């Protein structure tokens, strides 16, 4: 369910945070029913006045931003106390902020910290954080420039959902988990490099990324859950992992430019509408007697047998 308006954004981000906490998402611990160009860092010049922040000196936590600056440089110390944390939703709906520099002293950032900062364009993240939390940049619709540090191992639910100006993302090999709907509705996202440490791509991760034209699934990935690339209307090239075992429901549904795909021998499960739904002349290349061949026959797709000297169409998949 989607919500609109200021109250709606708060309702949605609270639901995202609650879901993240309930799921306790890990790289392999979730069970869903359906089963270039160098980035520019912000220079830490003049620090934003400490008076702009509400600060818990006992925990070293910024709990809220009350200032009006457009370019924020978070201080590493406030009143002699090291700043180590940013609380949940501390910058929620700070709609005038354009850039944020977060110092390396900060090791933990709360869920929804920058939710709906609609003018935020650039962020420099600290090199010590391990988790990008749920909804951290949810609906930051102007965000174009962000580099995920190599310290990050976990990117949680909806962390970049609705970042409709984001054009490219590199997920470093340190990242072992991408949770649900990470980049959903990132409609300008055209370049994605995935971590070689991923085993599972969780549901809705790249749903409605309408500018994405190609994707390479790393060899580490064994499972692609439901609706991951649903609605990627410009996606035309997909390279699947030789270790892939599971393709969930509607993974490539509503991808009208994806006319063909090669399914590796390793795949043992393909769920409904995973591939080729409503695509005329859709072709699967795979191996005789495989799940890929069975899926092609059931759905009336063309099938090319990779272990034959001569390609076979659907009419002679049984050698007739």
C-alpha cells in the first residue's frame, strides 16, 4: 500500500522501520512466501554549528537537526564529546538540505535518518559504518551522488527506495545482504554493479527501475526472490549466475524488452511469471531435460537447447 502527502510519508517510513525490526533481515535468513564516473565527495570544510543539533552527550548521539543550512557538515565533536551516532529519523523531512558530510567518528546511523529529504543531492558516508539502515534515504528524490564505503556489510529494507534521481550504484564486495525493496522506484538508475558476496537478492530490490538496461548477477548468487526486476521496462540484457538455483515469482515480469535469456544448469526452481510473461516470441536457452526446458514448454516459449549441435524450437524439444 502506498501513501501520499506528509502524513503518508511518515506512516510509510514507520512501517518500513517496523518491518525491518520484525524481520531481522540477514543475507539468508528471510523467507518470502513467493519465496565510469568517479563519485564526488563533499569536502568537510566549515562544520555546521552545534546549536543546530539536539545532542545526547551521554551516548554521543545526534537526535535531531533543527537548523536551516542547505549544506551540512556534521561535527565529529560537540561540546568535547565525540559524535558517534545519528538517531532514527534525526533529519526526517529536512527538505531544504542539499548536501551532507558525515564524519568518520560516526559508526551507527538510525533507520529513516534522512527520510524524505527531497532536495538532498550528495552525501559522504563515514568509513566505519557497517549497516545502511532501513529507509535511510527513502524518498530522497534528488539524490544523485553516493558512494557506499567498503565497511558496509548490510543494506536494509527500502534504504534507497524512491531515490528517483540516482543514476548509478556500486555495491562493494563487503556487502553480504541486500534486503527488500532497496532500490525500488529508482527510475533513473541505469548502472548497477552488485557485490560478489551476495547469495540472495531479496524481493522488489530493483522493482520499477525503468532506466536499467542490463544486469549481471554475480556468481555468488543462488537465489533471486520475487519481483526483483519487475517493471524494469528498459531491461534488455540479463546475465545469470552459474550458481543460481532459484528464480522467484515475477522476477522479470513487465520487462517487455527482455526477449531472451539463458538459464544455467544449476537452476532447479522457476516460479510463475518469472520470465517472458506477455513477451511475444520469448526465447529461453538452456539444457535438455532441465527446469528451463520444462518452463519453456509449459509457457509456450521458444527453447534453444545448448547441449545440442542444432538449436531446437518449441515444436521439437522432445526430438520430434
